C-alpha cells in the first residue's frame, strides 16, 4: 500500500544523515512531509539518502550539505544556507557521533580522545548553538532540538571512557538548553538509544564484551522504532517537551550493567 504524501511545511536538520539512525530518521521525517537538510561528512552517502527519499516518497524536500560538525565554519555555512533557502528551522536532530570501545583509559591516545570529544561534544554544541540562535530570532520563534545520547550516559560499556564521557556531557547540554530555551519556546530533549540495529551495531549479534570480561550476544531492535519516536516528538506542540527518554532492545544487558 502506498503511503499518502504528507506536507507540513516544517524544516529539519539531521546530522549524520548518511547512515544508521540518522539516515533512517531523515527518511522518516521526509516521509512526514518535512523539508530535511541532510548533514554529514560524506557527500556520496548523503546523496544516496536523498535519492532513496525521492524514490520512496515521490517528492523532493531533501537537501544535501557536506558538513563536519566539529568545524565551526562548516556549521555556520549549513545554517546560513537554511536561513537563505527556508528562513526558519523547526527541528534539529543532533545525531552525528562516533564511538570507541576497545581501550582502557591508559591505552587511549590523546589524539583519539580529542577526536571523540570534538565530534560528540563540540559538534553537538556547535549545531545546538546555531540552531538556538536561529530559532530565537525567527518568527514565529521557537523550535525543537533532539540530542542523540546513549544508554552509556547512564551505564558504560567496558573500555569506553571517551565515548561514555561524551554522552554524559550531552546530558548536561540537554538540560541546560531545555532550561535556557523556555522563554523563547526552544525545547531540548535527549533520546538515549540502546542496541538499534544499524551497520555500526551488527557486531552485537555476534557477541559484545561484557563487564565480567566475556563476550555475549545482545538483542537488537529495528531502527524504525527510533524513527517513530522522533516523529512523535516533533509532532508535539511547543508547550510540551519529552526532556529525556530511553528506548532500547528488550532483554539487552542494561539494567544492572556495570
């Protein structure tokens, strides 16, 4: 059955839209009728996302923007383009991030640490900063920022000091933005995801290192569950915020992990 095309005149950014959760969410928002800016470091992957959206939804509305979120000039150019073409922004899915799960802190090179922090924290800060500025100035003002956190914001995996530290920082960023944005109708949420099946987490089905030192196969869930949650959140009025929510594969080793 062909889904009916939806048009709602909202504008969104999805960072890390070339693969995994970002790609799935971008396609889902486009299906809902949003104009979606696909931001990421690999233009060819973003173009594939755009082409898939056109094929599935029989409409345009996706805009490819090569952007390294850890570079302020790239982020500035992204928001300048949105201001020029659409003059408003309704949703930022602050999703771009990288992981590192193979070393204890004494084994981590400082350059590798900085790479994780630059993308996972500084990148989210920069995108949130310029989204906040735009949402504050536009009329009608306001909008929604959804930060992609992680279950690691509560309970770490072994050998994940850099990644876990970055996800704890995102929790602080989310709460601060949610507080400061109230007067301007700028909402900020954090979605903490556990074991959504993407190319990055396929290895979980073969075995993942646990806190006691052995490997264990972990259950995963369909990434479309994340899409449905993001769509629900963006459809809420700006007087309603889901500040923090956790969505995870049932039976994954989270409760009691550590």
